[in-house]
């Protein structure tokens, strides 16, 4: 990832809202053009539901816990403006160009 001090043109409010509502699905990662994190979140959700419907309750709870902790960490990092979009630009509150 190319980390710069440049601010992302993506909306802080939209990113935080998407993470808060659809965090385990990774929709916020797709919005931020962080494709690999988004795909990983989707795979984790599919695995979670697959384990549940196949009767592997232990694996279901493990994958659910991993996905929940990951979402909480990303949500926190977004809120404190310490998360970057797919191009390595910080997601910040307010007008980043001002």
C-alpha cells in the first residue's frame, strides 16, 4: 500500500456509516476501493454462514468472532481517522482539500 499524507476524496461519514451498518460484509472496503479487504470480508461471511448451515457450530462461532473483531477494529480506526483508502490516502472528517 502506498501510504501518503494525502487525504482521500471519499466521504468520512459514508465510510463510517457503511462500516457501522454493513461492517461484517466489507461494503465499506469496496466503497474505499480497498478491494482485497472487501473480498476477504465477503469470504469470511460466506464461510461463517456455510459453517452454520453445515452444523459446524464451533467453526461458525470462531469465524463470527474473527469477523466481528475485525469490523470493530476497522470501525475504531475509521472513527479516529487512522484508516486509509485503497490508494493509501487517509479518510478524514471534513473537507480534506481546505
